[in-house]
C-alpha cells in the first residue's frame, strides 16, 4: 500500500460516498465489506472479487466504479460497469488497475470512518 496514493484518493472517496450513498446513514458494515474486498482481490484476483461483489454487494462496486470513472489521473476514461472494464483490460494494465482499485477501497474505508 502506498500511503500517498491512498491519501490522494480520499477527496474522491468522499465525493463517491456523497454521490452514491448520499453521505448519510451509512451502514457500519460497509467498512468491513471494503476490508474484505481488498483481501478478496489479493487472494482470488481482481475479476473474481469484483464478480462476487457485483452480485452480492452492489453498492460497494458502485462506489469503486464512481472513483474509477472520476479519477483525475486516469488518462483513458471508460464508461460501464467495473466488471466489464476489468474483463476488457489488457494484461499490461491489469496490475496497475488492481493496485488503483485496492487504493480506492482503502480510501473509501478511511473516509467512511468520518461518517460512521
């Protein structure tokens, strides 16, 4: 984990929480679900983790999608769902995408501490 990258994404995480969840009355389970997401990515891979969360924890995926699509550092913008974006990414960019998504999830978890 790169602390500077995580800190850099914290304003974007705040925007995502406000846009996707309304920024109020957040469930306390979101933090633990985000923690589990990072572990799932590391243990099973990015695509299987996103596929599981897409089916079972849709709001977590919507938060990550918002951050991906609104990341000011991302040169090429992609619309659509996160699963489709990951599925279509080439092997050279997959590791960078995986790292970014893990940073997004950590940033979201840290920002949620302010809401809960």
